[in-house]
């Protein structure tokens, strides 16, 4: 399995189960995100704990989610971001458009507390 999607009320938790967020998974990920990113979504949590590497197509998938949810001001929280993935986000100047948390539980707590 490449990823799982769990719902907690109107929060979607998208967990990638592969070490690479790249061209091999990005088309399927984008298709799922188009379905998932609806106006009633309160927040999207991306659990990237398993992800060691991201390429431009993977970043494109994250940007697609951002574009879909930006008008509703729905937060996207990236969880468990490893150093190399954060470096790619920073180099691409995308690090500032997402929120971050160490764990899924921390992300949900932050959403519930309105932070």
C-alpha cells in the first residue's frame, strides 16, 4: 500500500507509506487530493514520517493540495518531516506555505486548539 487516508471528523490524515514522494506515486496522490480537498475539510494532515526523499513531482502534489485549500484557508500540516525533505521544501521556497508538527497527535491537537 502506497498511502492511507484516515478521517477524524473533518480532518483528513494522509499517511504516505513509501520512502520516496516522487514521480512514481505523484499522479495517484494528485488524483486522491483532488477528491479529498473539498470545502468542508477542516484541515489536511500529511504524515511524511516514512518519506526520506521528495522530488519536484512530489512537491507539485503538495502544491496542488495547497491550491485546492487556500481559498478556504484550510491548513495543511506536514508531520514528521525529515531533514532532506525539509531541505527540498526550503530550496524550493515552499517551506513557508505549510504548517509543521512532530506527530499526527500534535497536529490534531493544534487544529483543535485553533493554532
